[in-house]
C-alpha cells in the first residue's frame, strides 16, 4: 500500500506520527511524506485559538505553510495517487486541505487530542471558544474516513454517528527508545528518577513536587526536564534541594539516552478528566528505555501496563512519595519493575501498535 503522511505536524516535538510512519513501513507499506511543520506547540495553538486575534495570526501562519505543503503533496500525486493519506497529529485544519487535494483518497486522521478537551484541560477559553473548538473537532472527524485514537476512553468521545470510523492505536514509542542501553542497576548508589514534559495540569507536575518535598534529602536523585504552565508551582513545592536538578529541555534526538541513564521514569499524576483518559508518550518511552514506571492508577494505564508498573492514585503526592521511597529501599523490586517495563515495551514498538490501523485500511 502506498501511503502519504501529510500535514504541518512536528515529529521532533510530537513523535506520534513517527511511530505510525515507522510502523507502517516496518509492515511493508511504502510511506512518503509531505510535511511542512507549522512551528507552533500544542500550547501555542490552543492559546491562539482562545482569542480572535490569535486565531487570525494562526490562520495567516497556516496558509503560509499550506502553500508549500500543497506543492509537495501534488508532486507526490504526480507520481501516482496514494492509496491513503495519513494526516498527522494536530491535523484539525490539515484534514481540510487533504480532502481538497485528494477528494477520492482514504484519509486517516490521527486525532490524538480533541481541541475542546485540551483547551478545557489547560483552562483556556470560555463558552464561545469551547463551542467553536467542539465544532472544529466534529468537522475534522466528519471529513476523515478513518479516525485514529490512542485509548478506548478517547474513542468514546467521538460522536456516536462517527464512531464506526474510529480505530484505537496506542501511542507507542519510536524505535530509538528501544535502541538505547538502560542504566546499570544502582547497587549501593542513589536511585535516579526522571520526569520530562510540558508541566501541564494533565501531567500533575505539582503533585510530583509535593511528593519530592516529603522525601528525606538524598534518598533519590531527580531530574526534572521541561517547562510550562505548572513549572513555577512545582519548583515552589520542591523548594531548594540539591538532589533535584532542573533542565529547561533536552533535544529530541538526545532524550532517549538521557532518560535511559535513570532507573525510574515518572508518568502523569493529574486529576483532570483528560488525565484519566490518556496513556502519555513518556510512559511508553520510559518503558522502552528500561526504567521502572511509576504513574497514576487509571483505567487506560492499567489496561496498557498490567502489573508491569507501580501505580498511585491520581493527585496523591503522599502515595507517590511512598512509591519512590519503596523503590529506593527495595532494589530487588526496582530491578524487577525495570525488567518488566522493558519486556512490556515490545508491545509498544511501531510495527506492533499500527496493526489495528493496517487491518482497518485493508478492509477499506
């Protein structure tokens, strides 16, 4: 099957599309790309859509990217019409251009986030904005022929009339995460813990901050990587501790090896509705890199990880602190969870996670 990966997606920042492309190629499909990154983060897009002037600025930027994207896509079509288009993450607008350029081609929309859901999670926009974003979500889902979601809970958000189009494909982890060498066991040394992300309410970074504040100094060494909405609150909760380091960000190409140098990877701990519906990138990636996983006890994460992680109630800083204390003191338990996570990650490889999508495309 010949597939065109299409859109203004930013694979370096949002590796979901990388997983889909890698997986389809690994399963024998020819995947070519027409990609002009928009250069805006999810936070930027949500903030701009939350105001009239921001929406106008985003439209101007989008049209500029689309002019180049259309040229690249038409060059691909000149060599033979693809069997399917894969519109990458944050493709709410790109799917319109895809349909205009390829009116008779199967369009697959990777609908990893709902615009209205994400805006509500981040406290952006009021009633009018929410109605507009819900319309945007519905329109994108209507245009697509196949809708790719990451969890059953997100599938349930698709309007009932469109749900037959939906297929659940876990986020997974790009192949470079499985290629890194996990850190040796800590022995008598400190257990190294890592969190990386955008410090959004979904991630519950402030919960991590309060958990760390309750631990004896030196019990663990923690790397907090990233920046965003809740960074200040998280730093205030942690206080001035020499066993916690703060790094604004790490380049995407370097991140797998940086994470693999740790023994424990932290997932998400937020209590928002969205936080209860996701299995975040970092959980798949940390498992592939060979860290023990500590994350919130939610239905989709339990379903994906089984017994191969240490779960704590969402928003419970005391429980998170107790989990980290347990792993720092029980090195056998730590080693067992690391092995279990690495083994579980075989199911998160690109070729494995895209199987449901391949099956759906074959049926079409």
